[in-house]
C-alpha cells in the first residue's frame, strides 16, 4: 500500500543555534494536547529563506506520512527523518492540524 503524504502543523519556538546550516526548535501538539519538541536543522524543517537575523514564522508545516485516520485524529509518522527530542516519530494529531497534499 502506498503511503499518504501529509503535512502537520508545527509551532516555531525559536532559533536554537547559528551553527551551519542553522537549527530551529518547533513544537507539534498531539490530539491529547501534549506538546512534542523537535530540534533540527533548518533545511530539514523548512525550505523558507530563514536566517539568524530573520523574523521567524509562527508556524511551519512538516512532512509526514499518514498511518491511519479517523474523523477527528490522524496517526502520523514524521517525515524527512525528523523525530522529537524524546526519539518519537509516530504521533496522533487532530485532523485540524494536518493538510493532505
């Protein structure tokens, strides 16, 4: 079965490091309201032209694969080898926080 590619909403928390190529921290909120922290390289999280002095967008949309969906929740696997600081790749998020692409 072919995976369904989606995007999941992530709130930008801040710039973590100027070390090349730049590191951002974002939060993904799951369907239960728990926040999952992700710290990764800028080009892994977004293709937006953001630099150390740039204003940060309030949110980003991260690539993910849909595992399963119901009317109100979607189980996802974060894409692009992204994982939370707690080493999680699979999360269940609200359907309002995903875009099917």
